[in-house]
């Protein structure tokens, strides 16, 4: 029997591209809009974890906080799932070293650019407030002690997960003479059934609960991770994305699954709401902490299934506007803090309830974010990293 003499890495570079999945691009656009709205809500809610914060003191602040909590339960996890989906095919086409070089450019350069150039602009107001309050410190010292990648923590974690996947592939390939993974996209196949999804949610809930019991921190300094309690979800959904690419789970999610997911998410939230404060403030290791982890992962599974069903059935196409929004979505993610902080200061003199300022700021910021992204991507070589 004849054997191919072509090395696996060379063969991998000839792997064909999978057909463009417009519904995935459209989900990414919707999630990017949600990121912008999420941070506008943080600006005027009571969490205050943003470069400019103006916490509302009226009852509408509770609605903004609930919006933030609901988003946090699933939207970054869905980002990781989508990101994981595109990793295996890209690695197959390029090979490990070119793939890693490309990821370091596409992810590492925006991360470094944010830390060195955008973050000083975003923290100028905070630094001046500290000086006005009598804290006399040089800016370089303030810069170091307040080191934080802001929303680019996502890029930081994604880069780590991507490198981890490449190393895993190399280890697996080293154990056999055959390629570790098949080259090229597989034929589309049905996704996991209800029992598999339920088992995944139960396992993820228990892992999340145990993880938070031994690691109760709500923020990791230096790396700037604002939600370390969600790391099990991020890793698990990144792995689901990789598995989906490998097993051909690219077809339309059944409408029944979508409606069921939405119903589960809504029902779970109705149960969660009366106990929301008690569960969110629960001590790690308590039954309330377990209940909170259960709600988060049930809600995440329901919302993700519903969105995949909706977008794969109804929004699997793109026109000129859709392509424009999709092409600039990553740049919006990187640059949107500049727009939001500028809008926050511009609206600071307006006396209004929190929900009203949120609505006006959202209407202003979303189109401005895409306009700024398109402008920046027009700079020579900017499209290489944005």
C-alpha cells in the first residue's frame, strides 16, 4: 500500500476553507453591539468597573445592573465559542508556526496597542481626579499600579486558549505517525441532542461552583481579568467551538431547540429574580453560590441555543451593510472605550435618571463606534490587525 511522503504540516496548509457562515458573522456583530451597550450600562449602573463611571442613584439603576448580570452570564462565553470554531480550520490551512505568528499579530498587537496608547487616554480623567483629591503621584507610577487591559482581557484569554490548543495538537500529533486532526472541514452533521446539552450544563455548573469555592476572587489584577469566576465557562465553550468545527456542527439549529432554549432562559430568570441579590452576593461554597452557578449556565445554554437557532435560520446572509458591520466588528471591540468615555464626559452635565442617560448614550455611541472603527481601519496596515 502506498504512503504519502508529504509531512502532516505541509498537508495541513492545503486544507480547503469552509464555506462562509454569514450567520456566525452576524452573531459576532450582535455580540459586539451588546458589548458596547453592556459597558454603557456599567457606566450608569452601580458596578462602576469602567474607565468613566457615573452611578445612578434612582431605581432605574437596578434595571441596568440586571442587564449587566444577564449579559455577563452568556455573551462572552458565546464569543469564546465562536472564536474556538475558527481555530482548527485556520491551523490546518497555515500550519502551527504560521498560525501562531498570525494570532500573535492579530491578537497581540491590538492588546499591546491598547495598553500603550489607548489606556493612557482612557485613564487621564481618573488620574486627574486622584491629583485633585490630593494624591500626588507621577503618572508612570499610576500607570503601573492601575495596569489593566480593560476589555482586551478577552483577547488576552483567547490568545492563551489558542496557544494551549496548538500545544495540545502538537502533543497528540507526536503520539502517532498520522496527523493529529483530519485536514479540511468535515461534512455538516447534527449537533448534540438535549441529553448532551443537559449533561454539559450540569457538569459545567458543578465545575464552576468548585472553581469559585477555591478561587473566590472577583478580579485578577495585573492580567486584568474582571470575571475569573467565569473561566470554566469560557474554556468549556471555546472547546465546544473547536469540537463543533471538527465534527461539522455547522448546520441550522432546529427552531424547536431555539424556542426551548429561550423558554428555559426566561423561566430560569423568573425563578432567579426574587433571589437575585442573595444569590449574587452568596459566599463561595454555599448552596446559594451553587444555585447562582446553575442559573448562569442554564441561562447561557438557553440563550446561546436560541441565538444560534435564530441567526442560522433567519440571518444567514449579508448585504453591503452586513459586511461593513462584520468587517469592522473587531475594531469596534478594541476602540469602543474611547467613544464611551468621551460620551460619558460629554453627557456628564445632563441631569437625568440612569436609564435615560443609558438610552441616549447608546444611541450616540453605537454608530460612532463603527464610524471610528472604519476610520482607523482606513489607516495603512491597520486592517492587518483590526
